[in-house]
């Protein structure tokens, strides 16, 4: 498997620094989740790991080699990214969109090979959308579309898969379905998965490893049971809470304390 590592990364947009001096090593064959408040640098970190953003300083390594020195197609065979809210090409079918995940393996002016078609069929099957293969993507529901995008990433057959908020805009049923499917992928294929998630409780339930960011810096990392504390949640999210044990998964569960003293006015 491929080891992805960031050494003292500083990155941002234009002259604005978003992440500042981050050192992380992504655990192999595990599910890692990046958590933090809005605008803390979660998506910027993920895009930097995927080489979409060039760091101002520091270095990114893949198996000890600088990512900047790896040819784009070769890197795309190892590392896949599903960005937040990707744009659907108008009129494209599910099968055609998923087949775009095979681009890193295609030669110039050559069509899909038998191996490419097998990879597409397998990705459709894993995501449970084989019956949607000939449907237009823009006709599908939000949950179905998200399955299609993930299938495209799966068809790329990378060792490492980066996902930026894969459950955003989905109701809780679809969120759990997507995260269950990604967990199955990780367990069966050993795919290293790194996700940005907003829901702390889902992060704690599904992650093997959590990276907690605060104002562009890494403030904690480790197994959910080790780092999810009332103190960390207060620091990262400025939220007073209690941390209890999830009765189903046994993972930490966040219960906001709220304002119990507020009274409703009688009409």
C-alpha cells in the first residue's frame, strides 16, 4: 500500500494562509476523518494532499517520494479525489460518468478496454447502482448522484481515496448508507480512505483515525475513543457538551448541553 505524508505544510489561496505548519501521516488501510469548524482548513488540507493546491512550503510525500515529482497519470492511478459538490456534465449517463474514472489508464485516441469495462461494472455493483447505468445523472436524486460520483472514484481503482464531505446535503438515511458502503470498501479492498465530515458523531462512529483542525492547525489526532473529549470539542467547535458512549457502536457520542434555562413565553 501507499503511504501518504505531509511534512510541515503551509497552504492557502492567493496570499492568505489557510493551513499553517501541518504534519500528518495518513494511516494505511484505515478510514481517517478530518474534523473542525467551518473555515478551519479541512477542505484546503484535503485538496493539498490531492495536489490540487500547491503548498507555499513544506512537502508532500507518497512512499517517500515527493508528490510534485510523480507524473499526473501515475498519481491518479494511486490517489483519487471526490471533491465537494462536483458538477455533472449535462446529459451524461451514469455508466459514462463512472467510466471517466478510467481516464488515468487510457492511452491517447484509444477507447475503453475490457479491463476498463470490468472496473466500471464492479464500481456500479459495489455502489448498488447497476440498474441506473443507462439513466441520465441529472435525473437522479441527491443520494443516487452521490453513489454515482463515488462509483466513478472507485472505478479509478486507487489505493488511496480522498472524499470532501461525501454526505453533505443528504438525509441521515443516505448518509449512513454511503458511510456503510465506504466502510465495506475499506474492509474488503483495504482502500485507505480520508474524508472531511461535518457530523462529529458520524465521524466518531466510522473513523479509525481522526485529525482535528482548529484555525488551520492540527490540534489533535488519534482514535476517536482516545481524542474525542469535552475539552477537545470545546476547543475545536466552541461547544459545551457531554461525551457519552454510543449505545450501538461504543464510539464517543457528543451531546450538546444547550440552554436549559430558556423559557418560552406564554401566548
